[in-house]
C-alpha cells in the first residue's frame, strides 16, 4: 500500500504497553488493504503480526477450542454455523486451537457447529497480562526486559516485607 494512501485515508496509533498498533479508516476500500498487511518495517526490523477488525459494539463474543489446524482466519467462516444466532466474524486466537466468534446481539449460544460437529461455545473474557516482576499490567514476567528476582512472584513485595 502506498504511504500516500495510508496517510490521506487512515490513521494509526501505537499502544506500546499492549504491543498493539491500531489503524482506523472511514473508507471501506481501505479495510481489506489494512487487514491484508502481515509485516511492517519498524526501524531495521521486519515485524510479523496478525491484523483483524475490532468487533462492533452490538456484538457478543464466544470462544471455542479444538479448532483444526487447516481452518484459517480466511476460511473459518465457511465452516461454522449457529442456530438462531448470526455469526458476524470469527478468527483464530494466535496459533492456538481456539477461535473467537462474534455474534450479532447480546447472547452467546451454548453450542455452535464447526465442520458439522457440535462444539461448546463459552463467553469470551479477554485476559489482562500482569507482570509479577514489576507489578505493571500489559506484559508478562517472561518477556520483561530487566526482571527483578528479589520480588516475590505471588505478592510482588520483597521477601522480608511480604
């Protein structure tokens, strides 16, 4: 995508604490172009990532596990269905066997069909990453740049204080 198109027709915001890049546009033709991007040059590094659309406010989210590897973000909508519920969007959660499904309306069905098999669908609750090394949210201890081993991993205090 030419830089001029992006600058004139979209905006971007980096949320460093969440390791997130948010791109917004009011132009429908830009949506497919933005979600098709899989790599970005950041300084000398080429960063690979997954792009997806933010769910609409009138939707509810459910999660199913055990999704076969050959179902991708591009074809998953072709193989899932839910009686009496309209599926708005679906995507895999990273490289895991779980998928998040967005339904129109406030309710998540108990079961959906995946490849003709009935599968339990549970309400999706986004997890918040918490660092036990520094006590901040938005990252984990295993990816913290300078861990503080003198802190207790359970309470976050120095052992003599906690």
